[in-house]
């Protein structure tokens, strides 16, 4: 099964449209989104609309989760404050339907590859979206 994995769109519709065009050209059997669809970029609603059109399983990213429940970081530095300001703006752009769609994202997606093989799709690590593998 030919599978396309996409991730970290971060409200960048220009890049996401280019990726969607390539996906259409390559014609995978399945597309899986690994999260962080909204945040930071200028076009969160358009990105969610395009993602809906792909009808693909989507994993919850830490930025997506934050957009649903923005909580300031304790003692943020200047860079963190700027990122949070962008993320608050992004979250404010979302409609109730957008928020419900983001809330439908799952923590993990399992895909049977045939036989005993399985693909475990997640954001961060299998332990959680904020557990980074470095």
C-alpha cells in the first residue's frame, strides 16, 4: 500500500497546496496526517478545509491541542511569547466547526501494512505529543 505521510503544516496554505498537488500526482492509496495542522502560519482555516478534502486520518499534534486550549508557558522568553501570540491569533480564527474537526484528531493511528507489519503514526512519540524524540 502506497501511503503519503504529511505533518507540521502549521497553517501554511501555500506549502500545503503544493504538497496536496504532489499527493494527487503520486496517487497514494492512503494519506495520513501526523498533526500540527494549525498554528503559527497565516491561514489555519484554509489548511483545515484542504485537510478535510483529503479525508485522511489525522493525529493530534501539540500545536493543534494548544489551539483548542491555549495555555501560556510559565516564564516564557521573548521567542516563546511571540510564538504564543501567533498561536492565539490562529486559535481565534477557528470556527466552532473547525474546533470540532481539530478535536476529532486522534492520539495515534495504526495502519496494517500486511502480515504482521503495522505502521504506528503519532506526533511526538508513542508516549505523547509533547514527548520529543531527538
